């Protein structure tokens, strides 16, 4: 119990906890001079606090992650794996450039499925920003080092968004006469990814991985303490929901 209290108190000295404390102190100081400003600060502090807790962020992510489950029986002729980020020039075992945690989880899952089925892998991801690595090429290097032969790897190293993943993958699928793709990506990303593929007429078998939230969610003190990790998870979930909304509101390039 003492350790839980110590960790909880410690997090109020770090962002975003310290920002919440400052907002509350300012609201208290302004409560009689500028009541409207004090209320705004109080509401802002409450929103930042809630968004930073594991209790809320896990709830948001869980609503995405539970929409699809790994199938018990695989039915496909190719494995499509979507990227999740990479660095350009960081040292790696057999070259420069490293996959992010999410991206590595996706690639490892695809490799494990390849070893189980023998199906080829289509890696779809390019370079998004100037300081990013070309994720497709880095992922191919990783897959080769894990025992996947070059002849079993198809590469889309140009796509930068989930929409481009779907569009560019469709060209490779059609060129190679693949018709039953198994789609591998993070569980939180799977709903948006599936929607993108479905919108261009590609039916996929979802195989989610890289889960962030445990199925069993016990209640304990630290889940209600604001942390940077909690805020990041909330941002990830909101990005996915906004992406799904944008997919249906904005014109879709075919």
C-alpha cells in the first residue's frame, strides 16, 4: 500500500500530473477574482486528468481492440502486415534502422503466421516523415533475418497512411492474383484498417496483434493516477476514432 501511494504521489511531480496540479492551483487562486477563468481551468484540469488515467485510456483502447479476435482457423493466400513506425539510422543487429515496438510486434506476428502456414508476406509501409526510416525495407531486412526467404516477401515501401496501405496493397494483390488476404496489424488499429480495405472492395481476414489492454481489468489505485502513458493511450484511441470518422466523411482516392 505504501509503495502504491509513493508511486501515485511521484507521478504528480511529472507531466501530465504536474500540469494538473498547476491548473488546480491557478483555479483556486482565481476563484474569487475571475470565476469564469477559474471554472475553465478547473474543467481543463479535469479533462487532462481523466485523459491521463489508465482507467479511461484502457476503456477507449479496449473498445477498439475487442472488435476483432485472432481467428482459430486461417483462411487466406497471403499475409498483409501494416507498419507502425521506424527510425532511420539507429543501430540494429544487421543494419541501420529499427522498427518501433508496435511495428516489430506486427512483423513478428506475420513471420510466425508464415512459419505456420507457408503463406507469402506483403509488407506495406513506407517513409512518413523525413527523419523516419523506410519501414518496408527495414521490416524486410528483419523478416529475412528471421528466416523468411526473399521469394516469400512482397514489398510496398511507398505507402504513408492506412488508406495508402490499402490502395497500394490492392495493386500488388491483383498483380499476383491474391484474393484472400490475412490482415495483420495492432488490435487498436484493426477496425480502421479493415474499413479502409473494405471500402476499396477487399475482404480481409483480420488477425489482430500488439494488444495494449489486458482482458481482465482489476481496480486499483494506480489506474486513477495521471501518467504520460495514459495520455498517450488516450491519444492513440482518439486518433483511431477520428480516422474512422474521416474515412466516411472525406473523399476517398481510388
